[in-house]
C-alpha cells in the first residue's frame, strides 16, 4: 500500500474506532486490519513516526472531537477512538522514547483533578522522555497533594500540568496556587486545548506550551 493510503487507513481506523483485526467494532470494518496492524505496517514501510502521529492520529482525533461537538457521535465512540489511538501509540512509543541516554533533568507531569483525558499528556510525557528527561507520570485526576508529594520526592524537577476541559481549568488554577505556595521557586508548565498564554499569566504558571515540542524547548532553555 502507498504511504499516503496507509496513513489515510490509519486515520480511518482511529476515527471509527477499529482497534485491531480481531475487534468486532465497527461492524462495517469487521475482519479488516485495525490501527494496531496498520501502524506496525507503516513503521515497517519506513514512514516517519512523527508523520504517523501528525497526519493520521492527531487528525483523526480532531475529526472525532468535531463530530462530538456536533453531537454526531457520543462518549462510547470517542472512547473507542481513544483506544484505537493508544493501540497505534504503542508502536510509536519506542521511537519517541529513544532520544537520549543521559538524562537532562526530571519532569513531573499529570492531568489535573477532575480530568481523565490522558492522550495529550501521554504524548508530552513520551516526547519529553525522548528529549532526554526522566519523566515521573502521575497519571490523571491528580490533585495538589499528589503533585506536592512528588515535588518533595524530586525537588529538582520541573512540573507539567495538563487540562482538557474548561471545567478543569479551575482545578489547574488551584493546583498552581497550592504548588507555588509550597514551592515558590518551582517551574510550572501548563498545556492542553482550553488553556493559553493569557491563562498562564492569570494563574501564575511559568510557561504555556501548545504542544510537546514547545514543552521540550522550554525545558531545554531551563537546563541549558
Ligand atoms: Co473528552 N472532551 N470528554 N473524552 N475528548 C474533549 C476534550 C472535548 C473538546 C470534545 C468536544 O466537545 N468537542 C470536550 C471538552 C469541552 C470543553 O470542556 N470545552 C470533552 C468532553 C466534554 C468530555 C466529557 C465531559 C464528555 C462527557 O462525559 N459528557 C468527558 C469528561 C471526562 C473527564 O475527564 N472527567 C470526556 C471523556 C472523554 C473520553 C474518556 C471518552 C476520551 C478520553 C480518553 C483518554 O484520554 N484516555 C475523550 C476524548 C478522546 C476527547 C477528544 C475527542 C480527544 C482528546 C485528545 O486526546 N486529543 C477531545 C476533542 C479534541 O480535543 N479534539 C475531547 C488528542 C491529543 C493529542 O490532543 O489532548 O489537546 P490534546 O493534547 C495536545 C495539546 O493540547 C498539548 O499537546 C498535545 C499534543 O499536541 N498538550 C500539552 C496537552 N497537555 C499538555 C501539557 C503540556 C504541554 C502541552 O505541558 C505540561
């Protein structure tokens, strides 16, 4: 299969939630290869993992988000798309993580309390790790206490907070205040679809990164 067609196929699998060949869902794609097999094939064909991520996976999730906003699909379909995206990501992980041998520093990351979205956070974690940092991933629904405990354990770390919901921007604001109260010198990066530079200034974080590479650039600027 041509590279372009293969990327379109992977996009389709993620958009419609075809995880792997054995998956019975969606019925129209029964028996066909899924995100799992096709991503493996794409890598074997030599397609750049960054191209798979940007041109297939992220584009697919944009379409999913758009359809969800328009009430054309609902949470279960969104969930199955996320599962398909994760199946693809399993194949891409080693490429993003293989960046460095010597660690440049430590990075604590978590999705803030009340928020269960972890695909973007996982991507940031993976790419930061690939850029040479030790990553302490606290997972999703992380509250102030958990961030603060982790900072106590890794005093030299830089901390990243992710939020995907407008409702959890409020948690992010509180967590930033709690962390800064306890550790005024700690550097905090925020990211996620609803946040921006203005919000960063409003809540007193140190950096807003729109994507994983921006987070890496900021981290590198601190350790340089
Ligand atoms: Co949710 N969801 N979701 N969802 N979901 C969104 C975010 C939404 C925009 C969909 C929509 O309405 N169009 C909407 C939020 C609306 C709003 O608040 N304005 C929404 C909603 C409403 C909900 C629920 C409330 C739905 C419901 O139950 N009624 C519910 C909330 C659950 C909760 O968290 N408490 C919910 C649930 C879910 C699923 C569980 C089904 C699933 C998540 C699965 C998972 O993560 N394991 C899901 C998904 C998949 C989505 C969409 C479709 C995709 C999100 C995603 O993974 N994008 C999303 C629509 C969309 O964004 N297109 C949507 C791909 C990912 C690579 O991008 O996370 O933005 P993103 O990360 C980017 C950047 O933002 C940045 O780097 C990443 C790569 O470029 N980044 C950082 C992120 N974190 C960073 C941190 C950094 C730096 C950069 O430094 C620290």
